[in-house]
C-alpha cells in the first residue's frame, strides 16, 4: 500500500539538501520501479503568495509537513510561474522551465532534511525550511 502526500508549494522552487544524519539519494527517472513503497509528492508554484509553502490535502491548503517517514518519494514539481526554477533533492537537481512539470525520485533516510530554493535570492526571500525524516 503506498502513501500519497500532495504538497502545493507557493514560490520559486523547492530544494532539499541533506543535513546531519538524514540524507536524500537520487534515483534516476529511467530506473526500474522499486518494489518498496513510494510516496508521491506534488510540488506546485501557484500564482499567489510567492513565499509560502503549503501541503494540499483533501482539497485544503495546510502548512508544509514538518515530518515525513523514511522511504521512497516521487517529487512532481509543477511550475505555474513564468520563471525558470529548479528542484534539488540531495545530489539530484533538475531545472524546470516556466509553466512546466518534471519528476524526481528520491529515497529519504532517517534524520533531518533541509530544503531551500537554490535560485539566487529565493532562499533569502523565505524559500527554505526543514523536515524531520523518521
């Protein structure tokens, strides 16, 4: 049984960088599907409130989760803005053209994961945070 977490991220991009004991390991899109559970994460840049992170759950916007369980995740980044952005998860990084969608598969292990937008100036504008991976 797979879990599905859908996050809507208002802003310029979402970047995850490994920190402390936690880590994020990239799995290329072309790899064969793993037999382990995968949680799907949908990341969006809505055209409103450019510096807020949200989790879209049951049709409601909520604050981005502070915790995720260790495991495999598929991050689908939907860039609804006219700017180019990026998505970085550990060593994996993909550029996302304006009004485009891309996927990145990762495996998160226990620890803390720090995320931020790597586009110059975006993290300083508030595009950053931490998630505890349990």
